[in-house]
C-alpha cells in the first residue's frame, strides 16, 4: 500500500513539474510577433531610393514573420546616414522588433575611422539585401562636363547628400585627379535632384535601377548625361559608361577603388541591432527570402519597374567580413584619401 501511495505521489509530482515547466517555458517563436509593432528605420528622407525600397519590403514582409506584426517605416535622415546607423546600434530595440536600412558605406566609415559613427558594423545582424546599388553619376545637360573624361580639365559641381557619395567622390578627386567641387548638406537624393534642376549643382549620384524608371523622360529627352557607374558589375544597359574601377591608373589605385566599390555590393540591405536573439534573426532571414518568392510582392516590383537582386543575410555577412579583411596598407591609403575636410 505504501509503495502504491508513493508511486501515486511521484506521478502527481511529475505532472505538476511538467505543468510548471510548460508555464515557465519561453514564448514560442510563432507567438513572439503576435500583436507587436515593428519599427523599420531608414537612414534617408522620404522619396529616396532607400525609402522606396524599404516601404516596398515593409509592406509585404510582415506576412511572413510568425504572428504577422505591423511594420511601421520611420525615416531618420541626417549626418550622411550616420543618424540612422547610430540609432539602430544604440537605441533600437534588440528583441527583433527593430530593423532598418543603413547607408551602404557605413563599413568604410568605420574602417577609415571617420567621425560621427557610434557603432561597430561587424556586430550588426545582416538580414538580407534588397538590391545592389548600381548607382550612376549623372549631370545636367547644361553642365560643361558631358562625359567623365571632361571632368579632368573642367570643374564639375557634385551634390553629395549621402556619406557614400561624399566619400567616393572625395577619393576620385584626390586619387584620380577629377576636378570636382563637392556640395554637402542636402537631405537625400530628392532634395539634391531639385538643386540640380535649379542649377545650384551640376550632378549627383542615384541608384540606376530606380533612376531609369523615375526619370525615364529625362533619359529619353536628353535632360541628363550619365557619366559614371559605381558598382563593380556593369549595368547591362550601360555598356559604354565607365565604372569607378575603370579609372584606376595602376594596381594600387584599383585595390583602393575596389574597396570603395564594396558599398554598392552591400547596396540596399536590412540589418538588426547587435544582441538581437538568434531565433529572431533566423525568422527575419527566412521571412526576407520568402517575401521575394511571393506573387503579390513580385507584382508590386513589376508595377514599379524595378529589377531587384536580393542576397541572403548569410551571404551579406560574408561581404562585410570581406571588407574588414582588406589589407591594412590598402585601408590606410584609402583612409588618407577619403578624409573629409
């Protein structure tokens, strides 16, 4: 009888412990985002390429996250993209409810030890690339510079609203000898474009895949001239426009220009703050890959006449590692050349 009673007590205790473990267990992944609002920070003003792409993804990706959270885009322009990066790194929630798109050349800001960055890019969680930034430098037809070769002897006034364009043009100015006058302070590409239309600047850079759609009439009517491509991969419809790396005069120049061309490869990518739990990172990466296979998303992309070239978060992480594996002597030369006044 005592034995039987002991067994009953043990079974009761086992059931009780099991119930307590169930009640105390972490919330299942499928329930985490339920009823939550996700903040999607964008390091650019409304209407720019990053803003357009961020809103396109934010409008669709929530359906593929467990619990289907509401996603709200928050524009955070300022300091050439540093404001958004600093916010994500230091202030943004680290539980998976904050992600964002940061300026593509933030890696170089850290490598070159530029002022203003309060983040360690190697500690961010890279979730996926929407598209590479095959940006082009374009000039008003009223500018004296009609092709990039003209800029060796004729001054070209270039608006550089983002850190990547400012850094890249500074290197081309000092390393290659292009006669550029850089104008900073515009809050994004749309504002800089207006400045070009007013004749306040001659040129600026913008993502080619977005520009050729948004300003197809300009290209048709010859309102602008395309001068230069910034990506390593040449755009299929710009076979005769030189790339940044094509301006190299020797192997050392090319290594430096390749380093500053990693930015376009990073392009328009989504990141999460450091410390975001691995299970949340995995959910975001899975949702990112799933959204690109979704018919509704593909329909929106086609309607916007965009050509996206996504990259997985894992692959993107290797691109960042590649940047930070650049030989120190190349980094030092690039740093000296890109130092902002």
